[in-house]
C-alpha cells in the first residue's frame, strides 16, 4: 500500500524586504500556542515560541523563512503556550532571548539552560533598538508574574501586539493609538464561556481583570486605538473551547462598523490560526 505524505503548507512570500518596510506574520495564535515573526531589512525576530522547536521551524517554513535566519526571541510571559520552544531554539541556534527580570525567574526552570550571554533583559517602558528596529515593551494585566507585550517600530511604521490581558487601561490605549497594524486578543465569547464545561474557578480567572479579553472587549479596545494610519487588525488568541472564528469576526465587524469605522475600504480585518501562519504583511 502506498502511503501518501503530507506536504508542508507554504505561502508565497517576498524574499527581499525594502529598507523602509516593517514586516510581520502571526505564525500561530491560540490557547494551544503562540508565535509571531517580525522582520526588517536588518532584523528577523520571534516573539514567543509556544510550541516545540520542530513545529516553530515548520511554521516559519510556511512563510519561506528559516530559524537560522532569526536574530533573537522576545518573550511576553512564562505561560507554556508562549515559551515551550524558547530554550531548545536558543540552544540549537545560539539565539539571545529577551524577557524582563521577573519573567526570567519564572520561566528558568521550564526552558532549560540558556547561555549567560544569551540571557538578555528588557523591562517595560524602556525602548530597545536592534539595528533598524525599535522595540517598546509595556505591561499588560494577566495572571503571570510580570507580563509584557511589544510594539515594533521601523521609521514611521508600527505594529502592536496586545493579547493575554484581562483589560486594556486608558493609559495603554493612549500609548498604543494609531499604529499601522495590530494583533488584538479575541479570546472568548462570554456566553459560551459562562455556559461551557470549564470549572467555575477557571471561568472566573478568564473573566477577571487578569484573564483574557472577550470578543467585545477586544473590539472596544480597537475602537479607541484605531487612527488615521491604521490599516490592519488581526484577531488572535482565540479559545478552542469558548469561541469560534465566526463569532470573533462578527463581534469586531459589528462594533467597529456601528461606530463609523470603515471596515470595507479603510481597515482590513484578519483572522489568525493556531496551525496556519498568516502571510507576511509589509507595512
């Protein structure tokens, strides 16, 4: 009997990025694992690696990129769906890993040995510049030791990541306003979560200020942050059990359109996936 092999999904991607461009791909996003790719003409980095090293390599292959091209890994927080492959990838490819001091302490026992020279520290509200890429970390409200996400800027172009937070403060909405592109959390549909099979303690955690944004929460946060420069919004970190892509997209479309945001011509909404990488978006 002839056994059919499964071909790796591959998306046609630009091989050369122009010097004034910022590129990114949400390689995977969801409750099972998270990984995002950022590139400029001088830098290629990952944010989180919440899968095995082999799977991260496969996700990069989908966008025609390779792990041996990566310059660094940035970590948002110590939960397993964000750090599973961090240690093994750092060791295999001799990569520096950036996280804040408290996150390093919390994740050390779970990622294995990382060379001293590859243990890098980046604290909230202190911008780091790597080559032609500026990276601004900021705290979010989540049940981790010191969770922080990142805004990436190249010249006047900016991509903002904002998931794994129970709410978005007014201060954060003002700080992150008018980026060119966003990854925003649309974790759960509230009624699905409330009437689902999760234990009550877990439901309370998800619904709390240190949990996750609901579809509506994410949409209202975007409503305050979208500006004249904004062109792309990616919906991410969907729960496998308490959401669907259709419900998440519908909530975002309804809330933005009801508030006179042009989602037909000006703003493009994108859905992420836990298994299939989004095509590289150049801004």
